[in-house]
C-alpha cells in the first residue's frame, strides 16, 4: 500500500505481495466452510500446503500469507480486487476501454 501523503511504499516485503494471488489459490479451499470437517475448517493444514508449494518461504512469511488470505476470504473478497474503503481501485479489462 502506498502512503497517500508521502507516496512511499509501506509494505515491508514486496515478495509476499507478488506471490499472494498464487498463495491464495492454494489456501482458499482450507477456509471454505463447504470443506469443513465436523464444523471445523482445515486451516491447520493450510500452513503445510503453503510450505509445500513455496518451500523457500520462512515460517513467518507463511503465517503472514495465511493470515492475509484468511482476512480476504472472510471479507468475501478476491485477491487483486479492491475492497470497499480501499485506496487503490481495482482494474479490469472492461475498465480499460
């Protein structure tokens, strides 16, 4: 996220931002209530699945991605799409015309 006053990038780890959409695709089934078992999600397995897909990530990076994906999923959003109240508008091919 860019600071609206200074224009400086506020994110500390741009690598996580670049892989977030791919990571979200891996993690989404673990947050889906339709995939629950006994009323519980499989979130505990999400960490392992993400580590298997991205073995070079640190434990902290994996935790950060899972937490961010959980927030996006809980909000009913999709990665790469602007959420209400977001400072940056989402772009799509229809909007480019």
